[in-house]
């Protein structure tokens, strides 16, 4: 963040965004796989 007059200007750390995206991709892959397995088990597949 930097101040310009009466405004605060923020910048994005794209490496942090990429790291967060990678974490969320892994999290959702695991969650969706677990959900699929539970549904298949419930349906006897």
C-alpha cells in the first residue's frame, strides 16, 4: 500500500494469489473426490 494524497493505493502480490489458487485447487479436488466416493458408496456403485 502507498498513499497518494488522500487515497491509499493497494497492489496485488501475484505470487501470493497463485499460491492461494494452487491450495484451493488441491482442496477442491480432494473435496470433490471424497463427495464422489461417498455418493458412489451410498448408491452401491
